[in-house]
């Protein structure tokens, strides 16, 4: 039913930046994180000890099974709260469903899948809204709690920090490979497993070690979200793409020409602010642009804590977590990509 499912359905990040120029910035001292740094969620202070983390996300299907689609969409929606260091609490369903084209049993299965993952996260779905629309789309509006002094943002990368990625990359490429009949069933199952996995354990590790800078990797790819982090913190990020963990046969699929259109939109967004080493492998470059659905966390970690953070992530079941780069002082370019 869809040409671009999941987070690959996002409009281009360059176009989004143009749109946001016309959106007036509200003036309120209780807005602790707004839209100015393009962070993962908004944060509003209620009092000295409590702030609300508020986010929304929805997209067309990434797979044919409606229950799995609901699971993945819910995990992706809740992820933004985890990326900010918050605890997700309540949510509303957002549903667009073509009632004349699909049986209502599919509608029910999508909601059941979302409810299962929300329950796993400790989130209570207390309502929602549905319109008749084609193709189907689903997601959540999520509210979480956080202490105002413990917010994690994409603007807190500091020179000297190491960059740790908690999930492997490749969901967009593998999903495109499924549509083109180039990806194996095993790789499709592996990609869906990663997309269903909550970022809760990664967030718990961040809070344990007092990490202040992080983002989650979704529709703008590893490179696009890294660029947003660099701009927000006025620093440069160096990423060794040879160290980035990949899902299954992601590299082979790109080598055989399976490159989704969203990758080229993301490349257009980052290329003017990036330096690519002369020997950078083309396949790795395009993998860095791959739109991820319910991707992992990219966190900025002090070098002296990095081994302990990695150990905790591995113990928490994030076995492919890896150091993929570092933060430096702002240089000519925001992003430096190499092998």
C-alpha cells in the first residue's frame, strides 16, 4: 500500500527547516526545550521538580502484518521521550485508516500491537483520534515526566566526548529490499526485531551515568541527526563509518543498488555541512544517510566513562552498541565522515 513506510515517509530535513522558519517561537520561561534546536521532543516545566516531555510521531506501514506495524510505530513514538532522558507515562493514539479498503480487524490489530509495546514501556493509552484516510498511518502522542535539571538534549555535545550508537543501522535499506525482493526474510525479521525494541534500557544507562547529550536516529539517518546535534551544540562530529554496526546484509544490498529515495534527500541535507574523506566508501556513505525507523540512541559520553557505559549497554541487551566517533571543537564543517 505504500512507497515509503516508516520514518522514510518524512519530508526532507531541508524542506522542514524552511517550514520552521515561518513558525513563531513561543516566549515562555517554562519552555525548557522548544523547536529552535530541532530536538527530539518539547519539554515544559510544571514546577521546580517536574517537567513534561511531549512528542508525537506517526507514519505509514513498514510491514504487512498490522500487529507488528502497531508495535513498531509505538516503539518509535515513545523513543523521543527516552532520548530526552524522560519516563513515558501516557499517550494518545493517532490513526488514519482506510475503512473501505481494509477490514476493521486490521485496525484492531494495529491498536493491539501499539498497546502491547506501550504497556511494556509502562505507558497508558488513554484515548486518541482516527480519520478515514489512505494509506493507513499510525503513531502516538506521548507525554513523559522528567526532572528539569536532568534533561538530555541534542545541544549538549562537548568537545572530547565519544559518540556511542546503541542500535545497528539499515532498517530503511532492508525495508526497501523487501519491497524489491532483494532482502532475505531473515534480514527482514532482524530489522523488525530492532525496530520493536524500546530505547528504554539505553535511556536508563544514560541516566545512570549522567549523560547530557543524546538524540535518537530516525528519519534523517545517522548523518542527518548527527548534523542536527553538531549544529545545536556548535561543535563538529567525527564519525568513523567503518565502526557503525549494520543489520544483516545492509552493506550488500546497497552494493547491489538498493538505496531508498530518502537516503538521497538526507544526503542533500548534510552534504554542504560535511567533509567526506577521499577514500570514503560510497556504500558506507549512503548507509549513513539511510532513514531509520525506531533507531537507536546516539549519545555523547566522556572518554573516561565510555568503557563502563558500553559494558552496561551490552549487559542490557544492546549487544551491538559501539563507539563510532567523537566530538571536537567547531571546525570548518559540522560533520566529518570517514572509513
